[in-house]
C-alpha cells in the first residue's frame, strides 16, 4: 500500500514524506481491538493528507472542522492545536453516522466509536471502493468469515501469501492455518477446533474421513515426490550408476536400494574427491511416524523392494519392511514435517543434507523466488509417487473453502505459482517455463499408493524398527 502511494504521489512528495505520513496515520490506530479495516482507513486518510484538495465522490472525508488542519508532519490536529486522538479519526470517517454533539466529547465518542464500528467499517469499505473506481461506483466487500484449518507444513507459504489472502477475501473468507505433519494431522491433532484439515496425501485424508465420519473431500492440487540434491552429489551418483542426467535428472530407486542395503558410505564411492565423508549414502526424509512425505518415500521403496509390485498381505508387508526400514533408522534424528529438512537443504548445503526427499512444489517454489543455491539439482525418483493434497472439510465453512480452492481460477493460478500442479497442468508448466525450471511435466513412471490399511501396516512396521 505504501509503494502504491509513493507511485501515486511521487511527483508531489518524496518517498520519505509518503512513508512518514503512512506511519503517522497507522500509529493512530494502535491499541484498538477492531483491526479488520485499519489498512483501508490508513490509506484513505493518508491520501487526504498527501492531497488535501483532492475530493472523490462518495468517499468519507476528514472534515477540518472536526479533525483540524493537516500539520506539516503529516498528522491531523484537533481544533485546539493538539494531535487528534484515534477517536477523532474514527469520528472523521464515520461523520455522517455519529451526531456532531458526540464528536465534541471525546469520552462519549470513545464509547460511540465502538458501538458504530460495524457501520463505520462498512461505510469505509464502500467509500474506498467507490473512490478507487473510475466511475465512482463499486460494491461493498463481503463480510469476512474466519476459517480455521490445520495444513501440511509445505502449504504454509501458500496460505501466507498476501495474494492468496486477497483472493480469499474477495469471496468473504479470512483463512487462518496452523502447520503440522500430515500423518500427525491424521493421528494426533485435535481436529475439533478446526473447520478443515489439509494433509498432503489421499491416505492421510482417508484416515481423517474415517475418524470424523466425513464423506466429502477436495483435491485442489497435487505434487510428485522428488529428491533435492547438489551437482557434486548428482555427479558422484551418476558415476555409481544411480543417477541418469538429461533434460530432467532421474534417480534409480532400485539401484539406490541395493547400495544402501550394503551400508555403503560416501567415502567408499569410486572417484569421490568432492564429498568423501564417512556417512551412509542415504536420502534424508522426515519422520514416517508423523509426516506424509516420509510415508510416500516408504510407499515407493516398499514397492521397489517387493519386486516392483504393489505390497499386499502380511507376508509382503513384513518382507518390504525388512528391506527398507534401515533407510529410516540409519538417518538419526528426523523432522516431524517436510518444511524442516527442505529449509536445512536451502540453508546448510550438502554438508548437512546431501539429498532431501521433498515435494516437487517446494523446489519449484524456491526456484521461482530465487532461494536456491547455484549448484542445486532436482532429481525425479524412478519410480516416483504423486501426493494428492486433499482438503477434508470439517464444517460448512471448511467445505466452502475446499470448493473455492478447487474451482476458483485465481487460487488455482496462485497454487501453480507456488509450485503445485493444479487440475489445469498448463498453469504449472507456464510457471516453470517462465522461470526456466526444468521439470518433468508428464511423469509416466509412478507408483500407485498402497491402500490405507497396507500403508498403516508398513508405517507401524517401520515405527517398531526404531525400537
């Protein structure tokens, strides 16, 4: 908003002056419990102070008779020359709703301002929209409904994006989320206080649906699992026959599993002069007991360990667990959600995390926002698995959100901007092409996830291996 005002008034005022006015106006609203419309109030008042002669039809005006002349510092003064308090500001924007005699008594006005704040807010919103439209028209913004949810941590950046918040507000929703591991959401989070749950897989969503007796669900976007690494590591694994470079880089899970089962360490790889450390060649994951991304890793490796066949039955489950459990237990400490390992990868480099099992969306989002180091590489496991990010509505408000995320064109485009694959995959490819991010848009070699009960048995088997 400040940048917009600098653009609008840059010829008349230096940027420092505009910033000072915005800061001074904003300060008047400190300490008041009603916050929803403060940015609109700040902008309207700042515009009046930066251009006192400007008048727009339908907009609430700051009447000098009530709020005093505009001081050189950018603050409004009361008739006696002292800075106007916030009650005066409320009175100014609500002038036609508050009798003049109340404005003259600040103590009474403080009570009145709270009583008429809803009417005032509505008037300000209507005035703001009217004044920003060329014709002076416009419609009032819908009243905001707050929707609370718990989401997989990899979606935190999406919901924190101001553009996403604006798109949701256009539909009258204000969404507040708390991040957690997806399996944690399905097993231990108290869902009674939320309107929706948004885990990162169909399996976790199915468990929530069973527990809560919910039949509906929405899948607004998806993301294949991938491996984030660095060029020296990719080069080493290329020499070992595990990695295949190309337009996109692939990682052979079967050859990797054979290497990892032998307990091969990095310093034992032939020709290794770049990462000669005595650590096992392992892909870093999250904790499979709490996180969906690790559960997806388990699904892929169990499929490969079971002779590239979907795991079914107790015998196959036990055999798969016996082969893959060490991929987890040899890692040491693991994070409870996917956000942690990827941040370590971005911040600490290959010394800490030579290979990280991630959602493709995390890498694409970081690449689009210039957060990657120059030698980073995205590898697609062969086979990989698609993670279906699934909204489970727990209330009518949650159902409304799930439907919006799935059908609204702006929200679908913003999901693609954050690296996710919406139902219209061209949105995703347009984003990756624009930022020159090499991705495999047509992943053919994908594993079908095991059914809900099988995956739970596999996860329980790996959990026991930790003991």
